C-alpha cells in the first residue's frame, strides 16, 4: 500500500471526479490553505455547523441521537465553546476508488490552537460529503472558518482490491450530503 502523490490525486479528480470541486494548487492568500498538496488534499469546511450544547439537558447517545444536543449555525465562522465539540462537513464531495483508503488529519494551524479534527477513514467505494468533527480542547472559545482549509486527506492505494467495498455493503453513510448525524 502506497501513499499517492499530487499528480495521481489530480488525475483521479479530473478523470473520475474523486473530489468535487477540486482545487489543483494550494490556495493560501491570507486564509487557512486548501487544495492539492504534495501527498494529500487539504479540504475546506462548508458554512454549516452543529455545535453541541446542553441547553436542553440532553444526553449524547449514538443509538438514540437527539436534535436537542446541538444548535445549528449557518455562517462563515463558527465559535466552538470551551471544551466543547462541533460537527461540520467538507465543501468537497468525495468518491473513493475501490482500491483506495483515505485517512484524514487536522491542519497544523488549527492543531496549534488546540482544535482537534477527527474523521473516520473514507473506505473503498464510499462517496459523499465528509462529516467533520471538531473538538475545542482549550478553556477558551475557538473559531473555525468556513470556506477555508481545515483538514488534509491522505490517499493510500492498495496493490489489491478488497472483496467488499463500502458501496457493496450499502454502508449507512453512503452518499451523505450536509452534516450527517449518527445512525444505527
């Protein structure tokens, strides 16, 4: 299994629409950078956020998730309360080839501010907007910027295809759009 370079990422984006919209260079004019990098793709955050709150004395239960656990914000900036958590989604829509596994890492700009980005692997054959999880580990409010880079995706191509892709097993998050909440 090898990590794939910028020229492979660009070719897959153009030929197979692996990333839409695709930005073929790093954009960084006074913003948190995004676009293709040497061995990855820095994705942007869309202006749709769900910020966890305890206003309604809710309980976070992955098997019985309630809308009372968050407030929705549609804006170019999102303020995450201290020691709290927010969900968002990528601007980009991903279509993962059947012999590729994608791992996501946070951007150093946010990591240096105590903001952790968590995303589960994008499995072979999966497609959709990626739901992003942001944790503010600081005792201060933290700001996330929409339409700017928030994380980097690394593409690992296997030398053999798996027997069953995410699409083959009709995974529950297949084709998701918008910020997608937990499903059972």
